[in-house]
């Protein structure tokens, strides 16, 4: 009986080492993903959080490597390189995906890490490796927190509020394409022609930029900073004149998301005259994520007061967590 038990523990330990190696490889990918997300952080606070998350993941990777060695195994030496490669491929492919799909990919990675960490804990308990069980508990805590954070970011985006992470320009375009493909076109043919004419009026300026060989980012920045704003405002006016209120509301929302609404169109009366403290307090009273998104976009495009932006971000995160049932 004792021999059978010893064999069983040895077999479980071998499985434990194999699972730890997989968790280690996934953790290296997690590190690289966290680092790529830093550039998408909306605020300095989020940027610092993501940077710290990457560092914490490195610490976890070192602890996992030690656990593998203590169990008599050898960490996969190419794991870090595979992690970087996997993250690089993920970052490249997600540029053609809508923002939510990219975040769902992050969530799937963290979900797998969480599930495998739970399995590792069960294996460690069965094989009587208390130190590994304790490590697994720390991993479970860390990945649970990250899953909740990513779930919150997705909820923020779904509710129309300012998510903690920004979409890249390509992701924004992909998301817009999806929305346009699903939008019912209910206004008249003549109305559509007038909208097209309003948009065509800015085409020469954009074409000129392209012909001069400007970089893609410069083209987008110059076009969006001037011609686009006028085109959107004209398009909103035309669609309302045509009675297409839903389309006009969608364009108005796009203007709000880009921070180009006039001060008197904001959901907070007299916003431009508010101090930092008063503006932050006023944002905390808003209940609609879309209104918060308008305020934060306007703030970023004008005064860019980080305290106000952070207050707005915290407010929409609280609303999102309430919606998805996360209690903090």
C-alpha cells in the first residue's frame, strides 16, 4: 500500500511539474501583453498599474521557476522567448480586431492562468507540496484580480464610458466598421446623398496629406483635428434635418467621444468655469457612462487635468463593476 501511495504521489508530482511549466509559459506571455497595454493606458494611474502588473508577473515567473526546480524539474529555457513571440503575434493580429475582441483575448489568457493555478493547487495538495500550494494560492489571487479588472474594462467599453485602456487607431476603425455594418439605414436616399456630400467636402484635404507622403498617424491626426470635426458636425445637422434621429444621435455620440462638442453641449452645466475640485466632484454625480465619456474626452482635448480624468475613470469603473457584479 505504501509503495502504491508513493507511486501515486510521484505521478502527481510529474503532472504538477508539467502544469507549472505551462503556467510559466503563459506567464511570460502575460508579461509581454501587459507591457504592450501600457501604451494604451488612458491615465498615468492606469499606466503605472500596468507597469507594476508586468513586474509582478516577472516575480511570479521567478517563483514558478524555483518551484519547478525544487520539485526536481527544469524550467523551459525557451519559455520567455515563446512568451514574447506569442504576445507579438497577439499584438499584431488584434490590430485588425475590434477593441472588445482584443480584450476578450486577454481575458481568455487570464482565465486559463486562473484555471491552471487552481489545478496546480489541487495537485500540490495531493502530492503534499505545501510550498507549491501556497504559491498556487498567490497565483489564484493575482489572476482573479486581473480577470475582474479586464471584465471591468470590457463593461466600461460596453456601457459607452471611457475604458481604462484606449483603442488603437486601427481598432477604432475596425469597431466603427462593425457598427456601420450593423446600423439600419432608415433615412431617405436624398439624405444619404447629402451626408456623403458633407463628408466628401473634406476628402481633398485628406488626399493632399496622403499625396505628400505623410505618415499614417500624421494623416489621421491632422484630418481628425480639423476637417473631421467639421464633417461630423455637418453630418449631424444634415441627418437631423432629414429626420434620422438615431443616426444623428450616433454622430453626436461620436463627436462627444472625440471631445469636439461645444461647452454648452456638455452634460455638466458651466463645466468650463469649474475648478479641478468642483469638476471632479461633478463627475462623481453622473450616472450615465456615456455622459462620463463625453466629459473625459472633452477634458483630454482641452484642459487635460489628470485629477478630473482619474475621477471620471474611477466613476465609470464603479458603474461597470456594479453592472457585472464585481464587489470591491
